[in-house]
C-alpha cells in the first residue's frame, strides 16, 4: 500500500504463458505446483476436523525459537501449523530497536529458500500481506471470518513477513533514517539475526513487496548483493507490485492519468464537459506529448527529470481533479481499486483508504490484546495498518516520501538487482490508480540495465492462467470428464535481459488480494518453477 497525502479538499488517499488448455489436471503449470495446491486442499480438510500438526514435524522448532511459536490465532478456526512471530533486534546488543516478523515454513516438502514480503507506505504493516494477501489464511474486508487461502505463497516456499522500517506496526524504536540505504542496512542486520535464531544458512533469498516497497525491495536486495556473502545473503530474485520505482508523482500518476480515465470510462462515468476539460489539460500541460515521445518501444532516449509540485503546478493536477470528480458519481470511489462501489465493507485491519472507515464499536484485529499475546507482540504498542508518524525523518522530499531522500530505484539499485540475479518481476494492476500501469511502464523505459535502455519491444504476450478455482471449486464437464474451471487470459507479459514485466487485468493495488491466482503464477516464475507466466 502506498500511503500518501494528496492535496485535495475531497479525499485523503492512503496513498502464466501457457495455452488455455483443459484444467482436468490443473493445467500445465508443473507437478510441484499441482502437488502444493492439492496439499493446501488436504490441509484445509484436516483443519476442519480439529487436526493439529505434530510438533515433531516442525522443521524450525528449537529451544531458541519455541518462545516465538504461534499456537493459534484468535478467531481463526484452523490449525495454524508451524508458525512463528515476534520481535528480533536490529542489533543484538540493542533491544530498543527491533522489527516484528511472521514466519511460516512451506507446506509439504522442505525447501532451502525464503521469500520475504514487505508492504509499503512508507510505514504500512506487512501484516496486511500476511492476513489479506498471500498468507495461509485471509480475512478479507466484509467477510464474516477468516478462510483458508488456497493460493497462499506458503504452498510453494517459506515466507517471512516483516514490519519495517522502525516505526511501522509492532516494530519498536524511534525512527531516525532519512534514506533507503539506512533502512536497508537495518533490514539486513535484522535478517542475519533472524537467520541465526532459526538456524538458516545458505538459503536462496527472494525479496518481494508492493507499492512503496517498490523502493524498499530494490534497496534491500542491493544491500544483500553488496554483502557478497552467499551464506547469509544468497539473493536469487525480486518482485515488486504496483511499485514506486520512478518519479511516481509525475511519471506514475499525473502523466498517464487522463488516458487511464479514457480506458475505464464506464467506471468513472464522467460527463462530456468534464472529459473535455481533462483532455485539454492533458494536452496543454504537456502530458500527451510526453507519452507520445517516451512511451515507445524501443525507447526514444533518456527522459527529462520532472517532478510535480502540488502548489505551483496545481492547474495541471489532473490526478486530483479525477479523484475528486470520481467521488461525485461514486461516493465510495477508491483509488486503490477503481471498480469498488458502495456500500463500504468493514475491514478488520482498518487499512487506510480514502475514507479511514471504522464503524462504531469495531475492533482492529492486530490491536486486540488476545491477538497480541498469541503473536508475542508488544502489548504497549497500538497497532495500526499504516503509521500516523513519519518513519523517515528530516529532509524536504514532499509528503509522499516523508524525508526519504534516496534516488529513485530505476536510477541505479533496480538495475543492479536485475543484473545481479537476472530474475526480477515488475507488475501493475489495471484497476490501480494510485500507481498507474502506463506510468510504471514509462518508468521502465527510462531505466538502463544489462547494457540497454528500456524494453526494446512492446509487451504483447498474453498471460493465461490455467490454475483451477480452488476457492469455489467450480466444476464443468468436457467430453464426459469433470474439470475445474481455469481463469483464462489475465494479463500481458514481457521478458528482456533479466526483467519480467507483467500487466495484470482486473486487479487493484494489492495484487495478491485481488488476483491471487495470477500472483501465485508470478511467484512460481520468481522461484524458477515455471519458465513463463
């Protein structure tokens, strides 16, 4: 989640390729993946019958880790299996600064790899990812109770969710960083302490996240590569969803905003006079010319450095004009998921949206004392989905970056990670307005990696998802044989020189939440389980 203040009177916005074949055998996405999904299905059946995973089966349970073991989660009516959470210090000798984590080993056969997940903000909790995106159980807004997640990433790999930097969620300490380099250094020191605690060495490492983690992930990944220590930092790949990788105020918001509205006219429902006003501004403010010149394949050249000032450039603030007008036609309009309509659904995590909606008498799940005790979280910390205080201090980087003075990832660290691993995935959801799909592509076209600037040809290969719908178990019959329903074409992919681009259809900002099957396929590619999406 990108948590940002937008200068506006109306809102506060927090800020696979296979053939489409019969799914009789869960499609052509690999035996390992089929086995992991079957395992998840069996696990769900066992959980419903008061099954309890034997402690002898716990791979990481030792005298050192037993105090971190999570025996249960309140209101989660399933066996949680092997799960750990708690605080680990950034520096062993300083317990006053520590990051909070949840760690769950993979289901089934053990793997010597670990996938790290980070939410964005800055200052938004990765427990959102754990409980509403890619964890073993999900409790989605508007639902009565948690459900088992058939597309959880723990079906494929060991997963570590981390609340960082200091000042986020249950993480403790006083924020003092002004750069991504500083918070990345904190993270890699925390991670080594975590590894020593759980006896992890020589594991393949994949760093993933979304939104403002488009800055976290490249900087942390680059810091690991800089260590030149494969025993503790054997980075093999990275993934970022709807990421802040370029000048996100100008390139990823303002420039592509009007074409985005034109492409989704049925969801915005603007009248002709307002659309005419937008289109004139798109032209007069230079956005049309910018797109025409630079969103081309191969790139026309290095793009000029431009940023957006919400005061001096107010007349060209088409992003806010669109957001404000959208609320007139749809009072529940959400820039994270533009297809969202009323009524608002209560979110047990109370994650920030345009409304910060919390009904009277409602409790926030991770701020409940019983949940804190179950997860070994500090009882004296008030948990919130996104921090109300800056997690970066000082500087004058504007409200979006809260003092984060580091260069945009496309300038050096993201190319370093691509060149160091040749396995990086960048993806955007088409229903996300806070970070626009064409804006992310535009940023990529201004990045040089492995000797060339941008993609040399336009993304065009379809992503066909043949993973079955295990959530609903929809069955159809073909040639007298019962089969589970696959999803079909759900995006566009393109791979060049170590970078995979994935455009995801019908997804808002949080892709593992909105399109879990597509996200599952992305992870399969990142881990090397499939060659294409």
